[in-house]
C-alpha cells in the first residue's frame, strides 16, 4: 500500500509535531495570561519529550501507525457513525480541558490551586504513562484515532504485551492522563471535564468492543481469554 506523501518527508512530520506542541503550549498559556507558570511548562515539556521520543521510533519502525496518529482531526470517512458523534464531543471537551486551567488557577483564580503534593504526583504520573504508551504503540500497529477495521493493512487481533492484561490499554492510560493533566496544573474546575471525558471514553470502549466482536476475526475468542476491557479484575 502506498504511503502518504508526508511519510516520505520527515521535515513535514517534525513540522506537524512542532505545530501541535506550539498549539498545546498556547492553549495552556494564553488563558493564564502569563508565561510564568511552572506547572504548565512542566506538562508541556513532558508531552514534548514524549513526542520527540516516539516520533523517530515510529518513523523508523511503523510509519503507517505514525500516519494514523498524526491526523489532526479524529474524523474519517470509514469511521463508525456513533464514533464520529463521540469524537466530536470528545474534541470539544478536550479543548476545554487545556483552556480552563489557565483561567481557573492563574488569570481569574476561580478556585484555590490543588495542593502542591498533588500537582507533583500528577506531573510524575506522566512518566510511567508515557513509557506504557510507547509499549502499547510498539505492540499494536492498528491504533487508529478512530474506530474502524483496517482491512487494507490486514487488521488482526493483538494479544501480546499489555493486551494480555486488558483489551484496551491505550484507553486505560488516556483516562489516567485525563485526570493527571488538570491535577498537575492545579485546576479544580477542569477536573469536571476529566470526568466527562472519562465517561465518553468508557462509552466508546464499550461500543468499540462490541464492534470488534462483530467485525474482527478472532476477537470473541480473545475476549474470552482476556476478560477485562480497561481495569484488570474490575471491568
């Protein structure tokens, strides 16, 4: 299968990553109205470090997955209709998750910042999450941003690595980071969106799991072997 033109031009990939990181930093800093916000810089640095680490790995070992993960908008032609609705709501709430903390904690001080120890723990939690993210990306080349069966790339069930523990480890880590980001920034108000995003992702997990049972060969047998979707021993 022919690769997208951008995959043949590393400069384009790095430019996309740079633009994403700039937008991320602006989304945090502009609402705060200041650059003197160390928690925000810590979060930006961690996410940038992850991008700088995983991007060259995927460029070398899995450019097709990199192309999927670098799409700007999580809406595609062959995507499930219900997933388009969920991801539209997801995108709106995610933008709010990054914009609200600056208004809440710095500019308008709507609420007192969360305790320092909580902010430090949340910042530290990013590191193991990113390590596990890398593991998940290494194991599963079919991790598109949307729910679809990638028949062109021979989509099949992945059972190795973290997929031996839960069926959707990427979602488990994402939910953890939904809470880690606003806590690291000290924002109580943004945590309300964390709960909304977590609920949307849990709903998506359920619907995606049902789709995989119906459309992906071997998935029902895998689900019997790996019983839990997100949390071992619970669900």
